[in-house]
C-alpha cells in the first residue's frame, strides 16, 4: 500500500550519492581529483541532479562542485575546529527547540537535507537526539506557548522543506494557535537544490496561516540561481512570502568582490534581499574553507563601496553565548 512518490521525492531519490558518479557526469572521471572517500564516509555525499546541472562540465574548480566534493583536508584535526562550534548544545531549551536569542526560537524540524554541503556547521549535530520527532512535538510547542516573549519561530534543520505539505500544514496550524507568535521563518536550501519541491501546494501552505511568512534561502554563488530557481521563488513571492538570503563566505567559492557582488545582483533580480554573509563556523573538517578575518573584512568593505546599501549583506559570526550574531567589525582583529 505504498503511495507512489511525488515528483520531487523521486528526484531526491535519484540524487548523486557518490563523488565518482557526479565526477563522471561532469566529465571529470579521468582528471586527478581531490575527492576523498574517507571524508564521504563521515558525512555522506548527496547532490541533487538539479544542482549538478548548474555546474560547469569539465571544470574541477567549479564553485558549486567545491561546496559538495569531499576533500582530504576534512580529515585533518585542526585546533579551534570542533563538533559544536556555535554552542547549540547549551541552547537546547526543549526537545527540538534552540532558544538563543530574545524574541525568536528555532525548531530543528528534521535532520535531513537535499544536499550535503561540506562546510556545514551542523555536520556533526546529534540530530537523532535533538530533532523534533512527532512524539516530542507537544513538549516543543508547550515551551513556545509558555514564553510570551517569543514572537517568531524559525523552522530549521536539516531542511524543513523536506517535510511533506501535510506535516508542514499541521505544524503551522499548531503554531498559529499560539497567540503571541507573529511570524514564521523558514531556513531552507531546497528552493535552490530541489526547486521542483516548490510545487503548487507548498507556497499556499506557507501563506495559509495568520503568521507572516519569511523564507531565508541559502545561495553562496550567482551560478546557483538559474531560471528554475527563479520560477520557484516567484511562486513563493506570489503568495506574499518575504524572501531573504544567507550565504557563507567560503574560500574557493565566493571569496572575491566580483563573486559576492554578482550574487547580490542576481538575488535581487529574483526578488531576494541579501541578509547575512556568515563567517565560517568552525566545525571540524571545514578549515580549508576559512578565510582570515582581515581578508573577510577587506572584501566586505569593498563590497560596500561597490553596491547599493540594500544589496550588502551583514557580515557576521555566530558566537556561542552571545545575544545576537556578532558583526565582523566588532571581532578582535586577532580572533580570526
Ligand atoms: C541565527 C539564529 C537565529 C536567528 O537570528 P537572526 O539574527 O534573527 O537571523 C535564531 N536562533 C538561533 C539558534 C540561531 O542560530
Ligand atoms: S543544513 Fe544547510 S548547509 Fe548544512 S548540509 Fe543541510 S543544506 Fe547544507
């Protein structure tokens, strides 16, 4: 009695699950490549075909490929890089609920993603223990209902848009019943990496409650934003969803003023405002993506001199124990 999968579920099921498969698809099977099987064992390889289709064939330095290809450097133990770089463990307020900042709380809705980004700060997150299982949903919602200072709930993960429309609808209905909640915010890479998920049903699920809906997508490079993404985003905009972007500053991906300016310009063409540009969270296995703070600040300064103010994302670092993300300008020059 299994239902046949929806088109986006079938697409996810046919995603690339090994580096060699993707490299062959890109015509890179014969070039010496840095893919590292040991790293892929630690944090499995996963890339949708929709995302792979935006990579340049035959280019081992493609900025999209670099985000997903396991590298030998991931196996290095580097001082200062650990398994809980942003203090999520200490911020777990109830099952599946991270409450760090005044006025907003974050729900870990699922551990699943539609792509595995090698720089991910939650790559070692204990999802099995911390995510919002259906059985624990009552406790999480009780926590939100009991704290009238919370006005906004962020659905995060993993990727909340991998939940079914039915599950999302049920969760949003329950949240809308909490009188002090005003907004629902969704953090998702799905509109980029699995645009077919943004089918007819989903946009109206997000607009179907009294809560104002904000969707923060995660694009790091203009090349990630093709016409299929544009079409998915415009369906969401059509339902009145406010669209923002967060990016991570990544060595070898977007560490130039030109790449960052093109990203902002392309986002705006597709109706998305740049929100955050994150300094890399120091998760174990990600140090090869990091940039020295002085270089990040210089890039950001030049970006400010290049773009209108509303296209310049805030350059920030998440620091454990702080009341908000810290603007990079406030970080000590030697903290790196
Ligand atoms: C980043 C983050 C938020 C959202 O912070 P904003 O500055 O409002 O975007 C909320 N909760 C947690 C746990 C976070 O890490
Ligand atoms: S949580 Fe976001 S950054 Fe991390 S692997 Fe999933 S999609 Fe990528």
